[in-house]
């Protein structure tokens, strides 16, 4: 995320909040919701408050976890894998550099009840951010959760998805939704379809402590722009939070080359197989690096780089991304540099004249730094909704320098 763009958007929201005197909630700060993401957003909020002469009570809700603190919950059998993840082990958990829990609405609502004007939260379900205020004010869970799910991506539930956000009106029987832009429309189709977004079940949505059932929901067009939704149900469930965790897997260096040789491209899979075998043999014999100490991967853009399916068509050109991963950046780059001249001149057949391919830049190798992978796709059962959250409230603006 760019700080300048984030500050521009947050400034508009903070000015509107101050004018309307309503709560402002931002979830999953910094996109991943780590503590550093919350602090980053808080620094921007303080800066805007000083520049605009605003005063507000700011709540920072943290959801990052120390892996070691989760071990007692794991030992108590309260951590369950989500498909296709395997059961969690101590070793796998402690491999994580960052772990966050996807908070429900309760810590956010508690912050507002505690007097916060602005809530900046760590990792939070998108739906919980929008459901927090109506739920804390006693509106039905069914309408609140369904409305929040529908509006979580703003204009994505409208006909023209790039024309801004939507307005929700929630009542005791259901909710109405309409686009903010006068030239945009919501329809029963666009509104009902949003339950398919990032959701494996088109009728049921699981959130911390609740499951929304929209299988009997009714979507009615009030007019050309507004849709009313009724008939959804919400059922309380054991309170669980999803855990997301990532950890480092070594370092990576990339080399990108461009190939437009018709003879070679007609047999590109054969050429790639020969190339890999030749490079791996040389890495072992020349660099004396064992196969288990590095990884070599080719992605032939223009020829099944994003899929493993075979193609009968001969590509006109291929951009070959060669990725080398190793335990250190230095080793990954050394292997990539060994590959460079071979990537530039490797023939299809042994007796072919030496070809010349193209590197788009020099030096050809690009160090990509440390690489990470998701290590947690699990849920943890909690005794209370705020068990994995921490909240700090401060005053920002004119008075924070007093």
C-alpha cells in the first residue's frame, strides 16, 4: 500500500466523520493486519488530525499473536485445520514469523462503546467491520451480517462496479442497499451474487460465533436503484477465529529472458526439460551445491506459465522467468549468475548453431529478497471474543501535544 494514497483516502473519511459525528472503523490495517500495519495507519491518522485541526479518540485494536502464546490452545485441542491444511504441530506454528487472528465485530464494538471515534483494527473479517455498529445497537444479526457481507467490497454489488460505494439501511426485518452514485444501480442479481464472493457456499457465510443462512432470502427491487433483502437467518455457533500465519522459506533471485526462435518454440517443453537437466548437473558439478540446498523453477509466460495443462498451439514468443531459491540471498544469486550465460545461448539440439536470446535488462539477475509462505489455515476456539485482541485508546489532534 502506498502511504500517499492511503493518507488521501483516510483524510476524506476522517473529515466526514468529524462533520457527521459518527464512528469510523478501518479493519485489516496495512492489508495483512499485523501490529505494524495498525501502527502505520495510526501514524497517518495522527498526522491528518494535526494538519486538519481535528480532535478524536482513536482506538487501536491489535490482533497479532506470538506463536508461543498459542501453544497452550494447540495443546488443549482448540486449534482445528481448515481444508486442505494438515493438523497443526508445535514445529509448524513456531516456524511462523507473523500470526494474526481474524477478529469478529466484538472488539471493535467494545472500542466504540468505550468512547472511540475512530477504530483502527488489525486483521479483521471484512464483514465484521461493517456489522459492528448495527450489531452493537441491537439490530438483528441476520440483517446486519447479510448487509455487511453485501457491502464489504463497496460497489462490487452494483451494476457499474467502479462508480463508488453503497449505502445500507438496516431495520428489524431486513435491509436496503443503494449505490451512492446517481448513475449507478443495485439489482437483485448483483446483490444476491455477492454471497459468492470469497465464499465457498453461495447461501451460507461463516463469521466468528455465527453462521448466516441466506438460502431463503428474498431480494426485491424497490426501484431501479434500490434493493431490499429479507428472509435471511443467523444462528449462533461456537466462537472461533481463523488464524493466518506466514514464515520465511529462504531467499529468491530471478532471471527473465525472452525467446522468439520458431524452431525452439515448436518443441519448447523438450527444450525446457533439457535446459533444466543441464543446469542442475552444472550446479552440482561446478558450484558443488547439493540439490536439496536450492530450488530451480521455470515459468514460460506465453506457454502454460499459469497452468499445467498441455497446449497444442505453438507460442509466437515466450518470456522465460527463471526462479532460484536458496537458504541465503548470496547462494540464490550465485546460482542465478551461473544460469545466465546458459539461459542466453542454450540450443535445442547439440549440433544446432548457438542461439542468442534476450535479457530485457542488465544485470540480468534480480534479487527478490526473503520469500514467505502461508503456514496456518486453521481456526481456534475461544472462551470469549476479545481473547486474542488488545485495545489501546488515545486522543489525537490538537490536544495530543498538550
